[in-house]
C-alpha cells in the first residue's frame, strides 16, 4: 500500500445552502470509486474538517458517475450571510477534501505513478 | 389546455448568466450565433433579492438587476432578429419596473412590436409577518417571530407554471422575481413540448438538464481548472452553455464552437452534484428530481448527453427566503513581510485584542485569520514547511451596533505607528449583516400574477 492525497484520484466541487456545505467528490476513473467508498467516510471527513464542521455529515452515493456527495451541516460559520469567514460559502472546501490521505493498493499506485503522481512525502 | 401545435424539433436554450453581476458578452454571443429559441438569464442568489428589496425601499423604480440595460441593449437586437425569447429573473424585487425599463429599451432600439411580461406575487413579506408565530425556520425549527433582527424581505420560490402561462400569452420577454432557478429553464421546455404539470418523469428529465446549466459557465469550464489535473482551454474566452432538448427529455449540453472552456463528463458530474443534498430527492417547486440514475455520455467535442434523470411529485409547500437585518460586520487587514513577519503579526493580534477590551467593544464573534497560512481552512490546513515570507493578518467581527464594527477597523488601522514595525497600510471595511433564513408556506398563500406590456 502507498499513501496519496485524494487529489490524485478524484476531483471535487463544493457548494452551500444556509449553514450546510456539500462537496461532490468524483473519482477520475471508475476503478478508483471503491477507494472513495472505503476511505472517504463521514467519520474520517469529520476528523479532517476539524474546527470547521460542527454538525452531522451525511454521505450519498452516485455510482453511475462514480461520485459521492458529502453533506456537512453546521459547516459555514452559522450561515453564508452571517459568517465571518473569507470563504463564507465554503467553496474552497473542495480543495480541503482533496488533501485527505488515502491508502492505495500497489497496482493502482503504479498506475498513478505512471501518470506522474507521487505518494505523499515523495514529491520532488 | 392549449391547442397550439407542439414542437417536435430540438429546442435550444442558452444560459446567459448565473449571478447578478455575471459577464455580459458571452450571453450576447449566444444570442448572436447560438441559433437559440430561448435565452435565460439567472441572476438571483439567496441574498440578492433581499438586497434588491432594500434598494426598492429607497427608490420605487429600483430593485431590479443593475445590468439589465447592459444585457438587453446588446442582446435584444439579436433576439428579435433570431426570434429568440428571453426568460429571466432579472426582475428581482421589482419585475414591474424592470418591464417598464425593458419596454423603453425596445422602443429606444426601434425593435418593433414586442410583448414584455412581468411575473409578480413572489413577495410574501406581509403573509410572513402576519404568520410569524406558526411559520417555522427550516434551519432551527424555531418560529419566525423568534428572530432578533428586523425582517425586511420574504420571497417565495415560484415554479415554472406561471412562466409557462406568460409564454402562452405570447410574451417575448418574461421578467420574474424569486423563483426556482431551474424553473426558468424548465418553463420553455414545458411550454414548447406541452409537458404536463404532473408528468413527473419528464419534468425530472427537464429539470436535470436545467440543473446542469443554471450555474451558467460552471458546466462549460468555469470553476473547474486545476493545472496539471484538470485543464481548460482558453478559459479567458469561456463560452456559456446551451441545452439542446428533445421532446422525450433527452438533453445535450453544449457550447458555441470557437469559444473557450470545456464540457465533458467530469465537469457535468461536478455540476450535477453542486449544491444538492440527497441526490435522489432534489426538491424544486416543479418536481422532486432523482439524479441517481443519470447517465452522462460524451457524444462529441464539448457535447455531453444527459439521460435517465427522473422525477417524483412536487412538494406541497414552497420555500421562502427571509431577509433579516441582524447587525454589522467590521473587517480589516494588515500585511507584514520579511524575516519575523509571523511574530510581528502575532504581536499585532495581541495588541488589537487588548485594545478592544480597553475600548469596551463587545463583539458577538471575532475571527482572526493569518492569510497565507490558515485563513480558509483553519486548523485543518496543511502545515507550512518553512515560515512564510509575508503574512496578511485579517480581523472580522460581528456586532449589534455599527460603532463597534467601525471601532474594530480603527484599532487595526492604528497598528501603523502604534503597533509592530514594518507593515502595510491596513484596509478596513464595514457592512450591514443581511442574513437569510428559510421557511415553508402553503402554495395557496401565493397568487402569482402576470402583467403584460405590449410595445407597438
């Protein structure tokens, strides 16, 4: 197993509704999707978003487009319109989720490295 | 039921805007060479309409989109020539005034006979004030009457049905206030193809396509580029998207040849999930959409076919956005650079905290960010490998009275000369908090009306 940033396997977009933020996380390849399902769990996301997400995280699955939707309550400092954050909508949270470390089995790691992606700590 | 002959050929709907201040030129280009049947401008975020209500209070002829004239002067000549109808929520808090201004523009441009429709009735402020005890906030479950600030606006999300009626009455341009964003796109489909208001499956398909373009260029290359990972050609020349809709609900999202940007499966997937919660139950005023079965297929350069969306019966109640004046926010920033900049910024933070205490400023909340280290993601940020060369220290505080917000800015400003060495000149800013809450009201509480102006 090798550890990569989620960024190497998936892309993401975040949006807002009130005090709730949602992040669509989409695997670049269908065979990366099971890694998302196993490792991008609500518990791990909550730990990763420490200090940001105060409420519940619900994960929905969209297998046809090999994506998950992370719905994070209490994530926007009391709501977009009252928040003191520079990013009241949490649109930059898509970049934060992509900093999650994920463990990748050797064959997929080799595939990623062929594309020039590097495991965490071995970047040039 | 209408007896008009129904369309069998492809319907082309362009997305000309996705927020109030959106760029004008790409929409005009769509109008000029998109061979469009409809051009839709979506310009209302949750807060935009509440801000517009405040404008209207100051001036009874204001409260509609500030770029309406810019957009219409450049696009309407093409729309008239190409027989493209326009549907837009640029009416914001004052669709009737927007229609009067639009009629002036049509006369000024000598475009000849056109019908302009204003949709009114989304303003439910009085209803909400009269029912502030029984109405509950969706965010907290507490009654509307429990809000501490001053309620200044309440606008319901109208559905596509009233826009369909305006189109049936022959409107060339439909100006609405608050409505479902997607409804602006769904209405032309319903009107042209004669889709039934309770044909949930076809409405679900239509709304899936609408959802794809209601954020405009976010599906055609905007908010997507990440060099080395997701490349977008000629992002500066971003083309805005259009829908090619078939009568059976098959939809292709595309853009004009010769424009920059990209439309592929990846960006369509991002956009489909954007700002939804349960993908099996995306609630709109017209239909509850199920995205979980949607298939996205690349059928050509910058062309993605969307199939297998479906729908369920629409909700019995309509969502209302309530605008509430809740106090003030003061913000200020100061930059330190060079060796030891972080230590000087930390000292500046300590000084401002102490001086706010000395000045007796009581903030409801104070936030301090180190821009360059942790401003967006706080303690979840990846740590820096070495000290930053420069750092921007930002203060933001929320307070009931304006003078507290002003005082915060002043205490940051006086760091120059009375704080640590070697900083930039601070910038400061004070704004009023217009918070938005949501509640649900029965459909029956709303009586939408259509006002048609005929320009001879």
